[in-house]
C-alpha cells in the first residue's frame, strides 16, 4: 500500500524575509551619483578656472590655483561690461516674471474654477502653445515687434518673454488651482467678497507653493534665454547676460583673457544656482501639492 505524503513547503525564516525586504538595489543610487558628478564637475571647473591665471588655465587646467586671482571677476564686471548686462537681465527677467505670474495666475484660475463655453478650447490652446517651436515664430515676431516700435527696447523683450512663459504657467497653475478646496471660496462669497476679492485675498495666498515653484521655473528659463534676445534685441547697450556672454567669448578669446571669460561665466551662473539652492524645498512642495487632490 502506497502512502501519499505531502511535499514539505519550504518557508523562509522571518529574518531572511526581512533581509530580502531591506535589500536595496544600488543601481539607481550609482546612476544618480554619476549624473551628479557629470553635472557638477563642469560647474566646479568653471568656478575654479575663474580665479586662475591664463597660464594656469592652459598649462594645468585640472589643478588648483597657486593664488586666487579675484581681479578676473573685477575685470569681467567692469571692462567686459558684465555688470551692465547683468542689470539688463534683471530688468527684463524681473518685469517679464511679474507680468507672467499675474496673467498666468488669472487665466489659470478662471479656467480651473469657472465653467463656460470654450473653456477646454482655451486651455488646450495654451497647452498646444507649449509645444510650438519658438524658432518658427522668430521672423513674424521680429516684424510685429519692429512695427510696434519696440525692437531693441526693454518693454519689447518683457512682452515677448511673458508671452513665451505664460502657456507653461497656465498649464502648471491650472492643475494646482483645481486642487484647492471650493468650500473656502464659497464661504468668502457668503461673507460678501467679490470674485476679484476671492481670487486675490483667498485663493492666491492658498496657491503660494504653486506660484513659488512655477516662478522659479520661469526665472531659470527666462534667465538663460538666448534665441529671443538675439533676434529682438540688436542694441549692444541693452544686451542681456546671454548675449553679453556670447560677445565676451569672442572678444576675450581674441585677447586670450581666459580668466576673465570664466569669471563672466561664473557671474552668469550665480543667480541660477542661488535661486535653485534657496528655493528647492519650495519647488518640491509646489509640485507635490499640485499633483494630488
């Protein structure tokens, strides 16, 4: 008579299960570390080269300077007109950022909180504008700005920059405004607030994390903008920083003033790095707050 026996089931010990669960795959961390090195190394090299002499840059590019040459920074700021280009960029980017945030917040709030005919059409028009290549609009944009008498002026660049950044602002803030509770706005209406008062006094402060995040993204994009000012800003006295750096790379290259060139590059990078380091927590908070309801 054959006796049928059940196969013994092999079960892992609780300690082994815990070890398997706690085992971490190192590949993502290694990939992120490699990406951080590839990204940070050119920045650090440019900063170190900005305080080196020309001989040290050419003969020992990877070594530290024997003594820092901070006169490179002073020469780039004054002789190479980086200070004037820096001020021009602050005026243009600051004005465009204020206009972009105001118009983008208004449009995004109206599209997110009010139902009216053509709502979806307007929204998807802004979304489609994000994917439109800018270089295709350069020629008609040049003639429009020229006929308005704004070619080579601060208002012309501010208006074009704002038009360039508004679609992304509307897209980002639209999702954020939809997550805000409607009960707060309804309570404000019951207290006698108008639609404008509800927007400026109630909903806009609630959307501060999203406004901060999209404002930083817009600042980074507009500060590094080169194609639009290259076409619409031919006046050398009103060059923004990207145009000034391009002119500096040519002039300092002919003079073999590599220290001044790297100093100008470092000065141009500083506002971007400071803005990101100072507000990186706000960027994460704004993006996560607008992602879930």
